[in-house]
C-alpha cells in the first residue's frame, strides 16, 4: 500500500474529531423533535430516553477507544477497525452498506435543510434549493477536508448563538411553568401524523435515538488525524459528554417553557420560545448542513479506504488522490451517488437503514473488542483500557435498539451485510495486514492441540512463547524453572527435550515429566520427551527438524549456557540450525553470584542503526528481545530500559526519536530509554545496573563476547535471535 502524500493536511483532536462528532450529534432532532419527545414522555421520561441512548453510544465509543489505541488505524474509521480485526471480508461487508447508507444520510440532511429553508422562504423552488445545497457541499468537501473543518467551525458558532438565544430566553422568563406543574412523566398521546392516537416509551425512543448516533463522524477521519490513538478517544468522548449535557438541559428548558399541547402540536416550539427565533432557524440549517458535510467527507474516506485495500471493482481509481492528498476520485463517486438519490425526491422508505447500519457498525466494533479481550493475545495491549462488561453491554444494547426501532428492516439490513460478506469471501481478497482471525482460529486449534500435546508456529498477532528447552542436566533445568515459567506465562508453552545416550536405568524421562507436571500446575502448558543420542547438538537439531510438521511447533529454542557445555561444538550448531529453520533462539548465561537479582529491571540493548532510523514493520533483530522483556516485565512487575550506543553524536536526536516511537508503537508502558555516545564496550561497563541484560545475536556470536558481557554488566545475560515470525508492533 502506498504511503499518503506528504502534503496531506493532518488534523488535531478538536477540529478532526470533536467538532464533526459534536455537530453530527447536535442535529435537527434536537431542534425539531426534542419538544415532541418531552410532550410525549415528560421530562423524566425524556431524561431516561436520553440516558439510555447515550449509554448505548458511550459503550461503543469506549470500545472504539480501546481498539483504536491498540492498532495503527488507517483511513476509513469503523471500516478500518473491523477490517484490521476480522479481515477485509467482514470489514467490507460492513463498509459497503455503511458507505451507501451514509450517502443516503447526506440526501436526508439536504432534504432536512430544504424544509428548514422553505420554512423561512416558502416561495423558493424546493429542487433548486436541494441542488444549490448539494453543489455547495460537494464543492467544500472536494476542495479539501481542511475547508470542511473550517466551515464546521463557522456552523458551530451559529449553533452556539442559538444556545445563547435559549439561555437569554430562560433568563428573561421563558420558563413560566412552575416545577410542580411541569410535565414530569408523559401520557404518550402520539403525534399530529397519527391524530394523537397514542404512542409508547419505545416508539418515542425510536424517534429520538438517531440523535445520539454520529459518534463515528470523527473516527471516519482516522487517516487524516495527527494522532488518531489520542484524538479519537478524547474527541469522541468529549463530544458525547458535552452533547449529553446539552440535551438534558434543553429538555429541562423546554419542559418548563411550553405546555403539553404546545409541545405535541408544534414542532417549531423552540423557535417560538427562544429569545431570538431566527437564531434557532439558523441553528436548524447549520445542524443539517454540518451533518451533511461530515457525512459526505466521512463516506468518501470509507470508499477511499476500500479502494486502497482492493475491496471493490475499479479500486485503483477509487484510491486515487489529488496533489494535496485528498481522495478526489472517491469524492466524485460519492457525489454521483448523492445526486442520484436526490432525484428520488423521497427516500423515507429506506431512511431507517441509515440508523440501523450505524447500529450494526456499533455492534461489530463491540464484537471486535469482545473477541480481543477473550483471546488473551499479547498483541491486545490497548492504551485505553475498559472493563469486560462494556463491549457486552454495547453489543446487546445496539442489537436491542435495532429491533426496537424496526425489527423487519433490522433483519433486512443484517441480510444485506451477510450477502455482501458472502460476495467478498469469494473474491480472494489479499489482506495487507494480519487480522485477529488468526488468533481466534489458533486459539480453538490450540485447545484441541493441547490434548494431543502437539505444537505449531503461531502468527505475529497470536504470538506466544512456545519454548523448546534442551536438557541433559536436570539441576540446570531446576535452576531456570521460574525464569522459563515467567517467559511462557500465561499463554505460552514449554517443551522439555531430554538429550542423553541410551541407558535402561536412565531416570531422565521421569524427572522431565515431573517438572512438566510442575509447569502445568503453575499455569504453563508443558510436555516432555527424550532423544537418545551421543551428540547433544544433533539430538536438538533432529528434534527441531522433526517438529517442523507438528500441529504446533516450538518457536523458540532456549539454551542454558553452563560450565560443562562445549560452546563451539554443542551450542553453535544448534543456533545455526535454529536460524535456518526460522526458530527464535535464546542463549542464557546466568551470572554465578548475581543470578537474576531482585527481578526489578531489564535492560534491552539496541544496536547502532547509524543512518537508518526509520521505523517500519521490520525493525530488525529486536522483536523477540522486546517481547521477552515485556513478558518478564509483566510477570516480575519489573521495568524495561531500552539502551542504544551510537558512535556519531549527530545521530543522537534520531536515536532518541526512534526509541520513543518504538515505545509508542509497541505500547510499552513506563519504559525508560537511554542513548549513549561512544565505544560500546566502555558504555556497557558503565551502564545502569539491571537484573537481566538482553542483547541481540547472530549465528556468529562469539563465546568470548558472551562471557565479556556478563562480566562487564555484572548480571545474567540473554542473547536473542528473532525467528522472523514475531512482531512487537503487531
């Protein structure tokens, strides 16, 4: 996938997320239907409806915040979130209907604007108003998202003035109805359209609920945010909080300012009760215009993202960008879609689909978080953490709201999503990133595999430390028992491979099985076997070769360097063959007196990258080192310190930026960094003390270097070689 142009304008939290989200929530329902809701449900009933509606969207916003702080979210908002978790087929099955529904939403907002305009200028031609508004919207959005954001700032000012008009009205005495006489719980008499034949709580809820949607407006801009991990949670949650307070206060004001009859009969009651009525009309026009603008900008980004991932026909065209990074081709297609729906003149029949596709999106986001939470993968390390009940409540309440609003259309909308998924699943889409489905399927497979004690390599996002531990000295194994357990715990495994010459009186197999049982009793799956051979290195290599075809195979060989080991003839061949087989290698040298100390600090050494400080998906021989350090940090309650030594003082700033970016993208909490300038051997000798020092290695690692590092650091050392199948950035 090509990188976006460098000239692409990036937005902050306020302009990119908070403003479009707030303006989408503060829509036409607030001005034209909130009074009717109060007239039916009463103040307490309205507050309950507002509370339930915002609780549903809040739970989804919290789930969205968790998942966006755990991935590198690209363009497309919810589509990007679901695609990166469940694959392009699921993401596309949600993204395509959502894109179309957002196009329909733009048309409905234009119609809403037209109704408000004709209320002020009844003599104007309705179709001409629609076309002019559409032309203005598409022009602003086509020029740039930056202009759209600036336009929304103006609209926010207009809406703020409408609120000031209401505040002044309240101050001047519009709230003439005493608290004791105000409608507390409504009689649900219905509306003018049904001749006041009655309604009920959930019918009124269905009318109001679309007002609380729109929390994805900011997330849709994910590809054009400076810091989406921070901006999406912060901007969305603030927008929800501010709009919730506004709705609650507006309901209180209108309940004290108008009688039940006025509330039920007059949709423009707020215009009449405000201090300056035209400001409310301006607010109505601003709300519909801003919602349309946010939808047209957001929908084009969804289409652009699907084009980038080759989900749709003519994807190369849809992924085209202008010189300043705007998705112009996707905008043109979106404009054609909107113009076509404008010609229909009445889309009330499909209007419920818009809200229902929003709710399906909410449900899918909550499902993503539920899956991530329950798989327990190491790749799920969100900066924004939520309780387990939050996504469950968001999922159940979203589905509940769907069937409350319209059960038949809900089933129809779900059917559409399933049909699109069926179509996309037959297209052999190539996912440019690994999704969590591998973790889901491997977790089920692992459950079955553990009953047959077979192992196979894992995927990057589903990576677990599956250790192969060669053993010929049972006492050496006992000495590293807790260290091995802390690397593997909680989801990893340990395969003990005994190496000895054949003897009928041997007890090694029984001793290994006893230790395997101890591992299992302490929550780490373990199995053991013995290979009879005179040659230690060949025994290990034959074992690794044989396990290449196993259901699950070890992904790390753990070598405990002891005094009786011949480094050159016994360990070097194992390291070389493991690298060839793409198995990670951990070479452990325990300090004779310090051992593992207090298990408080872990130093991870990063080699000098010289002029290559770019951080892509391939970060060199660092992934396994940091993953092991992170596992030990969690199980020891320790802290990690990442250290690099550079020879060129001019590279110091680049090195610091690299380490800080690495920590940010790897989601490593409370991690220290140090950049030293000078000779590596001198720096190591004077480096901050640690209970374990982790160094990178290659197949030519010298024994003298191993001993030298332990002596200079006065600590136990771990020398690490990646297999190529790990990623700390996953």
